[in-house]
C-alpha cells in the first residue's frame, strides 16, 4: 500500500492510497474460485464451470465487495499510520476515469486500485487541570408551599366552565360557528364550526372577540374588519373581511379550586394522587434544570479556555442539523424544508455561533474522555436502548432491528451517555459553590440553556 499526500492545509487533507493490482487480483480470483467450486449453473457440472464464465456472471459484484472490504480495512490503517483522527467519515473516490473501463481493468489486474481520500482531521489539543473552574450549583427547596403554588397554577390553567343563559362577559367561554368572507364570497377553508374561546382573549381574532360581549346563545353578529398586512394567514393579509358569528353556547368560569373534581378532570383518581404526581414531576424537573445549568457553565468554560480551528465539515454538518430542526419546528408539514427565506439573517448567524459552540465543546469533551479512559459500557448502551424501545410500544422489534443494523443509531445512543460521564468527571475536579434560588429563578435559567447539547459527531 502506498500513501500519497496531495493536499495538507490547516485541518484539511487529501490523499491517494494505492493498493497494488496483485493484492486485489489475488483476493478477486480466490473469491471467484470459491464460487466456481460450489456453483450450480445450468449446462455445467458442479466445479466444472469455466472460470471466465463465473467471472462474467459474478465479477462485478465480487469486485465491489472486495473494494468495500479494502476500504473498511485500509482507511483506519492509513489514519493510524498518519496519527490522525478524521472528524467525519472521509469522502472516497475510486480510480478516476470511465467506470466501465476501470471496472474491467481492475478485474483483469492491469491497473492498481487507487482510493482518493478527502477529510478533515480533529485538532490535537492539550487538556489542562480544572482547578480554575468555579461552578455555581443551584439549590432549590421544593416544600409544601411551592407544591401548593404549583397546584394552584394547574387549577388556573384547567378551569371548569358552567353553561349559563345570560349574555357573554369578559372571561366567559363561548362556543361559536363562524364564516369568513371576502368580497361577499365565503371562504370555506377559513370558516369553522364549534370553536371555543375565551371572550376578551386574542387567541382567535385579535380585537374582535371583545365585540361578542353581551350576546347570548342563539344570537348572531356580523363584524367587518381589515386584517393587518403582516397577518399570519398570507392570503388574508391586508384584506377587508366579514366575520359572521353564530353563538351556540355561553359558559362562565367556576372558581379555580384544587380538589377531587380537578383531579378527575385531569385523569387522576383523587386530589392526593394528583398532588403526589405533580410533586414528583416538579422535583424531577428541578433536578434536570440544575443539571442543565451545571452543564452550561462547563461548556462556557471549555469554549472560553480552548480556542482552536474547527473542522469545517463538522461545523457545516452541525449547522445544517440545527437549520433542519428549526425548519421542522416552523413547518411541521415538511413542505419546502430546504428554504431559509423564513429564517432571519441574524438568527442564521446565531445558529452558526451555536453550531461552533457545540462542535468545539464536543471536541474538547471527546479529548478529555479519551485521555482519562472514560468509556460507555455495554450495560449503559442496553439501558439506553431499552428506554428508546419503551417509547414505541408495539414497534419494539422493528426499532430493535433498526438499532442492531445501524452503527450510527448505536453511536447516537452512546454520545449523550459519554457526554454526561465526561461532564461528571469535570465537575468532580471543579470548585463548586452552592447557591439557594427560587423555583422561578431555576426554571427561567433552564429555558435559556435548553439548546446547550453537544455535537453528537464527536462525543
């Protein structure tokens, strides 16, 4: 095997790896002979099929298999000899030129196999001690007073309503049918039945629902208005529309009380069971929020302390992944998923910074884990796998097959476990100071740090 360096600048590498024709031919002919000895082909006795005939039938597929095997074996060997770690899977080309002619000559053994490798390498960084890392750990006591407040908030958000015969007032819930028309043409796609909303809120048509005050069930009202130019429904933006409301039911809110009735409405058997559930939930959420803040501080520290060039391929991959996620959230239907026009330029810049932050932290965490022999055990992988399977009841076998046959899927299971173990290692060596906070302070910070996961490509 001959390794020829074609390009080396910064973190980018381009190589040609030449595998002698005799090495390829030896493996190729042996595979064909193995097939020839057992092949059952009409018109020939077993083991008596001419070699040329076997070659004409199986040659291309066997050559492809051998080249795949050589790539799997050769690429790690090349990187090891050069003491390099590829940031991502190298892009590989096989012998430039006409594909049919190249295949024929490789099978004949008249040319060497030339693999073109293009890749970015991971930078080598020196990891220092963490004795200068100071971490603030939030301590939040979840007492009965906090639980009572949380339960009151839940009651406020799940108010029951009682049907009334009187006119609607601000805060009442009304059920309506409505039609929307432009130039006296009813737009069926924008007309609805049995729609419920709170009078005085802006959840349906801003500045419109207030006009339905003092109406009773069975009454009607027509409203004219001009939708703003920036209205969310583009084909109605700037248009003068008519809204015809038919009031079907008016209900007034009942007092927000934490009791068995609320529990039953929310699917619990009793108030006590409901309280236990939400008490445990808020405690778990607070533990997650504390962890998020600790992790955020570690990643801030790593990004400030370790400054180095980042592989462009990793940065682009992470950035595109973020954009894909944002597009998916903006457009759940999946249409026009490649369009960036709806994303503000300043947001695109922020996502680029976020991608760089994630990749940089991932490289440093990966290096720390490797140098300190931090590993993810088979048991930890199995536990994560079972958690994933439990999310898809009835499809466990299909999901298990997916994970067993997809190395990337297993890598995705491993990455967050590895990351958390390295974070734990860093925290054990840091100076940690506890700080008492309210639950509101804790959760407000948790919202800010929700995007601080690390690039899975490295960790």
